[in-house]
């Protein structure tokens, strides 16, 4: 049932009046009396009966009696103020009484007072003895004529003995050492790249950068097998960096073919060139880890058709600050490359070794394959003539060559530039292929060679036979290098797992120091002196390890007359 607004107001007034009436009735009952009709009349409430009572309630408690001016009609509603009934909240009172007090205290702080005082003291003093005056004999007491006669008599004999001592070499190289004798050679670092070692790769090449702080190595294989498709690596470590991690190189370059040789740029510390088993030559920038490849030769008619044996940086003629890359390979070609745009190495000059054009200064063995081309296995440039270089060959004989050669090579090998014949002199051969050659940085005519016969030969460029022949190993010799600071010192790496340091001033027959690089006698394939930090020597082996050796001052400080001894050695045998 829906009620109108007026009906709602009526009902509301009715309930309000009823509530007030009940309140007064309860108050009267507490006073002990009953409510009379008169009292009810005074309060405006008559006891209604039946429908009349409902009407009274509906009119707010006023009887419906006739009034003046309106007989027989009920009176209007009247306003009435009633008392306010309130019920106090017991819950708030109870909650207001509840109180809690809490506190916390830290552990008491212990304090202590301490003091120290030196109890003993000593006073000391030193006094030198009173100086005793030295008695000097008066000059008048000497027999001057007799003294003069004695000096004249022994003068010739003293001068003769002084001249003999001056010409004697008995004490050459002797230095007074006031410190304890230090170890000649010690291993500073043992470096390696575990992913390359897990593949069984060897360290095939090694090189120090121009600052002498970074050593890089090439990973590949030098033993039998087809390694042209084997993925390999070029790794570099900064040995001057604090916190060097020997098993974590500072730079790693993945290469799709085995890398057989490596050479840092002479002036750019992060540029390094490498020769691959596939015949390609590549140049990387190790400072760009995301895209290190700078230039490559690609596989063209100019590219080597055999594995690259060695790469060398050479200054361009007339441009000392610009460099080219020279590569040699067992296909008999010697090629000069220049970096051009689009990441390409462009061939600028080429040479070919042809058996028929070799100088017949010595009896040569027939080439084992019966081919006309002579495979080049190593190269070294003179420190005194930038156009002069020595080549090691598969036939075992070194060749003296020149970049200025003008004779055309008698070959049918394809090339975009004319190939020339560089050989000028053929030296007496080893008993097998040559693996390394090294020109002396202190003498323009001397160079070393090492080969599979286990011998090191010391040659003069003025004659074919070697000056000295030393057998250092019963197995192969893979590397030989002159010291950059000692004219008579060189190092060689053998197939028996050792590095031998020779000092020709001490002995020309046995090494001064024998360094055991590998415990299982696996071969040492490469080594390199550090020309900047001259006390460092790095060597790489078949275990995939690079060891950096620290040399004592005995191998880094030049002895007296050492350069003269080297000149004498060259002159005595060459005459």
C-alpha cells in the first residue's frame, strides 16, 4: 500500500504524540499517584473510546468539541514541546576508563675509562772520541831526488801493465751485485680461454701491442687435419689491468676458420691482423667488441690458396704513419694489402717464389712436391733496410729478398697486380722446413732461423753458409726471436715443451736458461719478447695456454762491449 505525503505526515504526528503521552504517564506513576481525568484534561489528552479516541490521537491529543465560531468541527492541531529522552552510552564510558602504559629500554651501554702511561724512560748520549791529530811528515824530510829516480825507473813498466789491463777482457760483463741474487726467470701469468681449450685448439700465434700492455694470441691447429672449417678465436689480455682474470680475456673474437698467425699494428694499440687457414687475411679492432672486423681480403683470385704462415705490418713508402699488411703463405706468394673502404683489403703489390728463379748460390734439394712454386713459411724484415727481408721456406733454405725487386715472376698464378720475383740470395738449407726467422735489431747482416731439424742457424747476409749451427732439440723448433735489448741474447721454442734462452756472450753451445713451459712435453709453438716492457716474454703452446715469463736484469741490461762482441762474431766468420 502506498501512502501520500499528507498521510505520512499524519501518521508521523500521531506517533510523536503517543510517545509524549507515554513519557508523562510513566513520570506520574513514579510519583505514586494515578492520572485523573482532570489531569489528563489539563495535559490536553482525554481518554478516547472507539473511533473518537482515534480521532483524538490523530489530532495530536485535542478533543473534538465544538468551539466558538466552528460548532461541531474538530479543533486544529497545536504545537507542543515535549521532554527529550536520552540513553547514555555505557560502552564509551567503559572504553574511556581502559588505559595502558607501556615502555621499552635498550640494553644498558657499557662504558669504560682506560689510560696508559709509560713508566720507564731512558736518557742516552753518544760522544765520539777526541780526534787524534795525524802527524804529517814535513816535506823537507823526504828524499826528493831518490823518489824522482824511482818513479822514472818504474814508469815504463807501470804504463806497460796498464795497457795490458786495458786490452784484457777478463772482467768484461762483471758487475758488482750488492743485492741478493734474484731468480733468472719466473712465471707471472698463465693465460687461457676455456672454450678454445675445450676444442683442443693450440696457441698458434702471439703478439704484444704497441704499448706493451696487451698480449693477444691466435687459436688454431698446426698438426695434421683439415681445420679450414673449424671455428677458432683471437683473445687478448691486458696484463697491466688490476684484477686480471687469467681465464677471462678482455677481448674475444670468434673466427670462422683456424687462425695461424697474428701481428699487432705498430702504432694503433687495438688493431691486430691475422692470417687464416683458409688463406684469408683479416684485420680486427679489439676496442669494438660488437663489430671488431675492420678489413678482410675475401676469397678472390688475389687471396692465398694455402694457409697463411705469417703477417707483418709495414709502413707505406712515403707515408710513415700509414701501414700495409704483408702476408706470406705456402702457395709461394708474398702479398701486400692496403685497407680501403667497405671493409676490404686491396692488393697493392705481389711477389711469387719460383724455383727456376732462385739464385744458385748453394746446392738445393728438389722440392718435395715437384712444383715450381716454393712455399714460404716465415718472414722477417731488416731493422736497417725497410725493403730487405728474409723468407723461410718449406725446402729448408732461407732466402734474402727485396721489395724493390723488379723482375717479373715466371708463374701462371692469377693476380690483379703483376707478380715479381723477390729472391736475391739463397742460403745453405736446414735438414727440413723452416718454421721461424728473425733479423737482429743490432746488426744489419745477422739473422736467425729455426726448423724441423731441431737446429738454430745464425747467418750473415753476406755469405750462404751459417756462422753458427746449434742443435737445441731432438724434435722440431717452432719459433726463434732475438732479444730487443740484448744483442747476444735470443730465445727459441721447441717441440719438447721448453723455451730456451741463449746468451752468446756466455756460451755458444748450451742455453743459459731452460724454461719448462709444459709438463707433458707438448710443443711450444710461438713466443714473443715485449719491446716496451723488456722484462716480459710470452709463449704459447699446444695446451692452449699462454705463459708470460718475467726475465731478470741479466737478460734485460746490456753488458759492456756486447755490441762490439756481436760485430766481432759477424766479422770473424764472414772473412
